[in-house]
C-alpha cells in the first residue's frame, strides 16, 4: 500500500492506547492501558478473534484480553487491536500472525511502557506451526518431518504435497498447531 | 543435493530436451554395459506393473541390476516402519532409488533422508514426472513439441500423470484444453503453478467442441472410487469415453495417448486406427528411463554435468 496513510507520525503511530495519553483511539476504545503484556495493533478489521484462535487464546488459561474491533484507522481503514496481559509472543506465534495480519505491529509492554515495538516479518517459510489439511499428505502420518509451508502472497503452500491453504483466517486457524 | 527428480515443476525445457535426446541416442545404440555393476532400488508402496517393470528393464538394459523391495505386505512397513527409515536403509544398499508411494509429498520427504539419487515414480495424487518424460518423448517423435493444441481428458483432479504433464508442457508453445467433469477439474495447486507459468489453458466439460482442433488427445481413466455411487460413476465416465467413431471429427494426424492401464475409456476399435499411440508410448518408457537413470548415475549428482547449470539445480530450483 502506498499513499498518505503510510506516512510515519500519523495517527496510527499513537493509537495503540499504550503510548501517549489522550489519543483518539483511547477515547474510542475506552480500553485501559496494560501493565505487562502484548498489544497487537493494525490487525485487519474483523480478524481479532481469528488472531486469538491462531494464538490458541480462548480465555481458559485466565489471560486478561481486551479487543477493539473495526476501529477507524488511517492505514487500514478499519483495524482491530488486541491487548493480551502478561503474555509475550513467541517466534512461531509471530510467524503465524504474519500470515493473517501482515501489517500488524507488536508492542511489548513492560511496566506500562512500550519496551519494544516491531512489525511482524513475513517469513519465506513456516515450519511446525500449521498442519497440512490434506489427509493424504506424507506429513499426516508418523514420518519424522514437520509440516512446512512456503509463504505465498496469499496463503501458504505445503512444501511436500503442495496443497495451498488459503489466506482466509478461518482455514489457517483450523490448522494452526501453536498455542 | 541437486540430484533428485521429484516433480515436473523442476523441469526446464533444456532439462527435458537433454533427457529426450539422450533417450533417442540410447535407443539407437542399444548399449548393454554402460552401467555394469550398478544397483537400482525399487521401492513400490503401491501396485505397479508398467512403471516398475520398465525401470527394471531400463537398468538391466544399461548393464546394471535392480533390487526390488517387493510387496509391502512382506516388508517391515507392516511393522510400522516409517518411510524415512525404509529409504534411509535401502539407500545404503543401492546406487539410486525409485519410489512410488500412496502419500502426496512422499518423494520430496524421502529425498531429504537419502544420499543417492531418488526418482519419484508417483506420489499419491501428486506427481509422476518420469511418465511425463516418456509422454513428451512420444509426442516429440510423432508431432513435435511446439505449436500444438493438446487435449487432456478424464480425471484431472487425482490424475498425477496429468499434473506432471500439464506443468511440463508450459515449457513449450502449446495450448492445453482440459476436458473433465466439473468435479474432477485440476486441483488448486496445479492451477496456481500453471497460472504462474503463464500457461495457455482452456477448460471444457465436453470433448466434442475442441476435438477438431487437437493435435494430441491424452486420455486418462476416471476411477470408480472417486464417486459416491455406481450410477453416478457410470453416467459421468460414459461421457469421457472415446471410440473410433468419436475420432471421425478429429484431425487426420491426431495422436491419442494414455498412461495406461485403460479400462473402458478408449474402445478397442481405436487401437486399429493410426491415431493410437499408447502402446508405443508405454514402450518408450524403457528408453526414457534408461536415459534418466544414466544421467542420474553420472558421478556427482543426477544431472550435474549440464553446462547451463539448470539441471544441476533441479532440486534446489524446485521451490523457485
């Protein structure tokens, strides 16, 4: 994407709700800042629950999770924001997240401060984080290999049986093995 | 490693021509001792007649010998051994391995565990690249490989010979007419690759509209087990069957091909027409596999001697 919405220093730089006080998003979201944990910002509008599914967060482990859905955003038009308390994401989790929310920014929050802010990197390949949906794929048996996928522009593709798994969040969630 | 043949997607035009040229030379010279003392391992986890026997004939005609794993019922596979372990052990006994397996991606995975060249002889509904090479050899001998209109008919979804052929044809100036019932169209993965290769492909549900334009008609079998009931199978399979009368509308020099075994999709009366090339095609399997094995066994890696470098990169290039 190009255009004015890609400019640094715009509203998106401040609207994760855990940085400068009194931003527009703070008012719109009515969500308090978190002390420790992760803020995932710039998730495509409507995919917050998918992201939680991919990360294996269903509330059963007691995490405090706040979600803003379809929040107006300069960069994405509508975006979702997730705040997960007392949880930092692993490399594998970031890899899978990059597949459904390539524009996401991850803020690691420690003692109310954003201690690390970074974009997800779209890897060329992901291994061991998604299982192949093809029941006849060699990785479906007991062979000593991890399901491995090449990352396409849209979706992922099993390097063994070459089945393509769509970019649509639901199918990735269904086959995600992390969490 | 750069030494395995896993998918037709690996094959460039130069790769294909090199194998076909070598096959033609071997057929002319019929050598008997080029690969004397060489052992080829045959690992067939699925029944096979033509492919297994033609590989065995090929290595024997090159002066080598074959070590056949035999039926899986009598092997350690029934004890639950993984494919990875099986091929790793067999690779220690032989100079090259040929693998057929019911799971897609089996050859790719197995190749990660062996240090000898591994040739995919069919992985489930995946790929069958050596069949493609003999298909192309047969086409080249009869009608050339460029400026062709090629019809591919039958089960395009599960037919691995079709997946490989269709991808390999993107190296040549061809238009592919894919004729199948709606439920047996090419799978998404193959479509993706065809699109990426910029292939000229048209899909049809009825042969009659395109038959008069075709130079090649490649027929495949529609399997009964792909349909929920017998009546549906019969109704659909019946629409994709040809006989001598069907071919009256075809070009005089149309060739009809089939990977065999055929059941009812080509009537026996086609055998007597000049169109029928499927038995010649099966026979070509030996020369083409001789060429492939001879290149595979050539020193430092399957096709490593190629000056352009493209063949040396077969395996690494597969993901590109």
